[in-house]
C-alpha cells in the first residue's frame, strides 16, 4: 500500500541528495577560492598567519567534502541495515 | 485472515515505510548540516561550524534512538503487559492491547521522525514527544489489559 508513495519519496530524496551534493561542491570550491585569495594576499605582504589559516581552511574544506562523499553514504548504508523490523 | 490481521499487516507496512523515511530524512539532514559546516568554514564563521557539527551528531543520535530504542520499548511494553485471562473477552482484550501497542510503536517512530525533521531543519533536537508517546502506549496497554477484564467481570461476562 505504501510502496508507490515510498517510490515517489525515494525519487525526490535522490534528487535532493544530488542537489545538496552539488551545492556542497560549489560551496567548497568557492571557499577554496576564497582561501587561495587569502593565502595569496598573506604571502604577498608577508602575513604568515594568513597563509597558514588559508592552508588549514582549504584542508578542512577538502576534508569536509571527503566526509560528505565517502562517510555519509556509509552512514546511510549503516542506517539502512539498522532499520528495525516491526516489533509487533 | 481476520480484521485484526489485516490491520496488523497495514501497521507493519506503515512501520517499514516510516523507518525508511526516517533514514532518508536523517541522511539528507546530515548532508544539509555538512553543507552548513562547509559554508561556515568558507566564510570563517566558527559558530556555524560548531552548530552544523552538533546538528549532524544530534540527528545521528535521534535516529539511533529511533532504530534501536523504540522497537525495544515496544517489545518491553508488550512483554510486560498482563495477560487478560477473563473468559470469552480475553481474546478481545488481547487483540485490543496488541493493536494499541502497534499503534503506540508507530506513534513513537512518528515522533522520532518529527524530531529528526526538526533537527534537520536546524531546530532543537528534542525527543520529548517520543517519550510521551512511549508513556501513552504503556499506559494504554496496561489499561486495556487490566481494566477491560474488570469491566467484563462487573458486567457479569466472566
């Protein structure tokens, strides 16, 4: 009875997942560009703290994207396997 | 299959659909919070990063509660229910208690799903409604198992 509705919801969720993943890439790329600009500015007038902040920020953003693309699907598979059968 | 069996099958299907929806909501919510963290990092806002990480962890904790604790609470409530042993009405009282337990388990999972939606949208992650639903379920099953035989006894059915 619920299968057709769940198929519709699954389709919507897949589209939303694609949209959010794309948005994550865009945000990470813009953030990376910002950090490149910050690092370049710091390097050009000798601000070592700005450069190190920019490098660390870029590494953090790359780490976040990796978490989003590698860890979250694994968490999703884990949640699917944890899905409990009806207790009644 | 009797009317009770049809109802139980329907409730079991609803449980499966609700559990799947809960997993979907949780996964999308965690991705949204990750996006929030990335946005916070890109703009240098430490508060957004902390809120996003806490929100993702909260969603994960709520879903774990829903998938691990809710079925156990439902099973425990059903196991702890006193068996109604009052003549011909025993079957009716038992079926009613089972249906109340099934509906209560669904209500608990629904409350967990609502809490997950709220946490995914950036609201507070509260499990109070799920706990309230659990208490109502246990109370309803206890009332059905204990009070119905008393009523039937009072009416002279036993």
